[in-house]
DNA sequence: ATTCTGACA
DNA sequence: TGTCAGGA
């Protein structure tokens, strides 16, 4: 169930394809990017490359606009969504944070007789 | 043939 | 937002 999300996030669609998939004009699609509503990757000759997730987001933007929500409003919605997602990852959902794991492994290594040398592979671990 | 940026009769 | 210019 992880392979699928990887594919959906692969930027392989050029402008023309996205235009057909969303019924939006190139002008509009570029404008939404300028407003930081979508972040397509760039490829070879500075060409925008969109993922299926990007297309979904554009479709989403499209009907938010149709419902009378302005660009600022849409931006606010995404900001709060990203905010909610961050909180779920750090506190509630995850019993052990990366920081917790690092500290636990460190303590265990010392208890086994190690001398202050961090266990290989985990000493440079930086949470977040 | 396609897409990109900048600009506005 | 449309559309045209001038490049890549």
C-alpha cells in the first residue's frame, strides 16, 4: 500500500496532458503554481512535470474556485491541513518519535558495556 | 510540435 | 484570464 502513493507522486505528466485531464488552460495551471497552490517538478528544458497527486490537487483547486473560494482561501485550507497532519505525526499517532528511538538505542548500547561511542548508524540520526 | 516567461493593443 | 512574442 506504499508503492501506490509512490507512483501517484511521480511527476511524469507534461502540461498538455494535465490540461486535458483537468480541463484547465495552461495559463490557469501556471497561475495556481505562482500562487503556491501546486508545486510541479521541473524537468529537462525547464518544463513542468506533474504527478497524479498534482492533477488531483488541480482538480480540487478547480472546484474550490467553482464554489466561490478565492486563492487566499484555498491556501489557508491547505495550510491548516498540513498543520493538522504535522500534529498527528509528532504526538498522538506515533507512540515513539525518532528522537525517542535514538535515545533508547543509545542508552541500551551504553548499558551493554559500550564506552560513550554511539551505536553505528544511529548517532547522526536527526529527528523531524 | 510543445512549453516557458514576460507583457498588455 | 486570454493571447501574442521570442526563446529553448
